[in-house]
C-alpha cells in the first residue's frame, strides 16, 4: 500500500466520526424544524382565527350601539361586513380542531353565534327607543358569552403552543447532550485509532532516523531495516545504498581527507581556549568545543551564522584581529592586559586575550585565519593583585619615608648640633637616597592609580603648543646646568589634541628627564610635533649613546633597566608614559641607533577626530 493510502486509512476513523455526527445533527435539526412547523400549523391558525372572531364581534357590538344611538345605516353596514368575517373565521376554527376540549368549545361558540345572530336581526327591526333595553337585556349577555368562549379556545391553543415549545426545547437539549457525548466518544475513539495507525505508519521513519543517527556518530555498519513497498520502504532502500556508499567513501582517499578534517577538529577541540577558524572571505569554517560551550551553549550546529550571535564587544575584537591577518600584516599578538576583553559566560566572568595567525597552503598563500582567545582570567587577577599590592606597599612606605627625609633635613641644618665632615657626607648620601626612594614611591603610586583606573582623566581640546612650551620652560634651566641644549622645533599651527594636559605634562616630563640622563654635555634634546593622519605625533629626540636593538621591545616594561646603565632610576618612568598614552587612545614607540641617539614618540588623537588605527607600528612593552 502506498503512503498516501496509509495516511487516508489513518484519518478514516475521524472522517467516519465526522460524517456520523453530521448526519445525527442534520436529522435532529430537521425534526426540530418539523415540530415547530406543526405548532405553527395546528395552533397558530386557531389563535389567528379566534383573534379575528373577537375583533369582528367587538365591531358588531359597537355597530349595535350605533343603531341604538340613531346611526342605523352605519351600524347595519358594519354588522354586515363583520358578520361575514366572523362566520369565515368560525369556519376556519371548526376545521382546525387540535386540542382536547377544543371541539366542544368550538361547538358552543357556533351555537352562541347563531343565537347572537338571531338576536342581532331582532335588534335591526326594533325602534331606537326600545332597542336600548333589548341590547342590554338580550344582546350584551350573548356578546359576553361568545367572547368568554373565544378566550377559552384562545387559551387552549396558547397553552398548547407553550407546552409544545417546551417539549421541543427539552428534546433539543437531550439531543445536544447525546450529540456531545457521542462526539466525545467518537473523537476519543477516532483519535486513538488514528494515533495507533499513524504510529505504525511512522515507525519506519523512526527506524530510519535511528540509523541516520548511528551513521552520524560513526557507525558505518548501521542500516535501516524497513519492510514493505511504500515510499518510506523505498526511501529506506535508498538510505541503505547511501550508507554503503559512505562506508566505501571513508575507505577511499577522499575518506582519508575527511578523517584529516576530523583530526583537525579534534585537535582544536583539545585546546582549552576558544578557537575560531575562518576562510579568506571571513566565513566561519571551524569552532572548537570550548568556544561552542562559552558562546553558543553547545548549540552551534543549529546556528547558521555563529558570529551574529556573539556579543558586540567580542565580535569587534575577532573582526579586528581577523582583518589584521587577512590584510597581510602577519600574525596578531596582543600587547598586554590592556587588550583584554571581558565576557560573561556559563563558567562565570572571563578575561580573554586575542591572538591570530594566518593559515598557509603549500605555495605560501593565505587560505584562512586562526583566532585564539587566551583565557587569562587568572593571570589578570594576579596582575591586578600585584598592582594593588604595589600601590598598598608604596602608600605604606610614603609616611615613614617622609619622616625620615624630614629628620635628615633637620640634621643637615645642624640646629640640634654640629656635624663633622664624615657625618655630613653620610647624611648627604642618605638624603640623595631618600629623594630617589621618594621619587620611586611616587612613580609606583602613579603607575598603580593608572593601572587600577583610579586616575580621573580630564580630556579636553588643548593646543599642541600649550603642551610643549610649558615643558620647554620647566627644563630650560636644568638643561643649562647639564650643559645640554634644549630645543623646540615646532611652529604653532593651532593644532589641537584631545588630552588631559596634566597627564601629558607627566609624559613629557618623564621623556625629557630620561633624555637629560642619557645626553652628554654639549648634546642636544629636541622637542617636536607633527600631524600624522587623525593624530598628532610628539617626538623627544636626544643625541645620547642610543639604545641597543635587543632592548627596544622591552623598554616600556615596568622595572626594566638596561644593563650597564649608569642612571639610578627604578625603571618606572617609561612604563607610566606607556599607560598614560594608552589611556588616551594613543601609541608609544622608540627609534634608536647606537651612537646616534634616540627618539621617543607618542601620538594623541586630534580634537574631534576619530580614534583610528595608527599607521606606525608601536613598540610593545610585552615580550
């Protein structure tokens, strides 16, 4: 049997039930209508005839009064007209006897009418003066009797109509209950039979689905055992042939490629960080299990476009690093924790650090991008803890250090007693160490505030000259004392940057101080600035001995010092510079050649300009 035939048989019980209920409903409706029609035929005709009889009687009674009052012609005319009407309706009533007692009442009505008609003829022949007494003594009593008899017949038919209507209503109610009960029984029976038949019909589909699931899980020996000759059975045969083809395919060279893909998926699934693989068009081709669990709740297979379901913050990061690689700039490595993106996941709050690398084919052409989001939650917490610890320690050192400095200064003033040369030398050395330690503590506190986001930035439009000129003025005398020439190579063009002037002053102070430390006598330090796209690039160039190339990539790291450097700093100044400029959305870098000096540069966005990506590759302080 075909699938169409089986479906028809499965629905047949419901169709039969529907036809049965429809037939019963039609019969019931017909019977109710027939009963109502009988009521109208049997009783309504009698009621209408009696009403007309009463109306004709009333008019003839009024005509009798007309005659008594001297209007004989009008009265006689009314009597003749209504007598005929009375007799016609009486004839109708006599032929429509339907209720018990109605025949006798109708006979009495006919007798009374004949008597009334006789008396009426006598009235027509009497004189006006004697007619009044005759009316009240003979005619009026008959009028009352006829009217009473007519009312009796009317009441019989009205009561019969009410009774029959009530009977019809009860019959209809019982029929409705019967139909409702039969409907429920037939519906349950029909649905049960349909479910059973449908279940038997779709059981082969379940067998087919189970076989497909097993093949999907890797069981290439699974087959769909479906007997019959309908469409599903033929589909099962086609499915089994397909399964055999797949099994042969897995054993072929193409099957080996499939196994390689599975191995690739298994490889990235073993990585405990989110991994995305894209082709050159940016389409997602692979996502590892960890990314599926974090971003898609393990339901990625049912999502057509996985990236569209990502939070905008993480999506922007992925698009940025992906574009970086696909544009031919090589692998993308995050600079540090400042590039961390925070997300909420089923595993709690996470800190992810992006990294991306190109996928090459044998010829060296880029065929895809791998984006790895390192889970650095634990390391970020440790870094924050370290920064907080440094800030707390520096803060605790500040108070006793201030007391120590004050004590040394008081001793050097010799107000509490004279000091010999040896004691003075020791105190001067101690004072110098205290000053250096005080500077280190202040730098540590500044760095910790920036790191922990406790510095309130007052970013506003400020002229470039208003940043460079005060820095020049602050260090002119110090440069003269060091026999170093401090120059300002900037012509004021009215350019403005979006920056916090106080924070930029700290940056310039650190860079100029650093340049003074490493510039010999008769050397030159040059302050300059120039537009570069949507940024202004600030440069501090010295004519010192330069920085070895191997140190350039680490120069902005906290506490980093070059071996053999004679300066006695703690290695925090350039780290502070890096963090302040990064907070402004700018970049920091250094260019140096040994024996020819160094140029430290940083960029700040122009006022009301977009913070676009800078074309100069900055030096990272992370290794």
